[in-house]
C-alpha cells in the first residue's frame, strides 16, 4: 500500500486537494461539514495547508480513535487561516 506522500507525488494541486477533501469527508463526515471541507480545499489550493501532512495527521487520529479531537483542532486551524 503506497504512503500518502507517494499517492500525492504526481497529482496536480487541484487533484491533491480533491483527494484530501474526499478522504476527510469519508472519515470525518460526522465531525466536518461542507463549510469546513470547503475551507480545507481553499487552504490546500492556496498552499496554506499541506495535504500530505494533513492526511497523515487525520489517519493517525482515525487509528487512535481521536477523530473528534482532530476535527476540532482542524477547525481551529481553519479559523486562523481566514483571519
């Protein structure tokens, strides 16, 4: 199974953003709404967020059963990106 970095290495910025958002939407559907996911997409496309790092953290949270904590931290990060 390829690593997240390997999955993303040949993708355009738009493809990488879409892949990251889709994976977050799947794993965090109870914790992140459409507005949150849209903010993630914009942050990725603007280079304010790194898709590989974000997904590695997200999948770590899934494995550790800490989805809620990850989602809350991500929402805080997204609020700071807007300001």
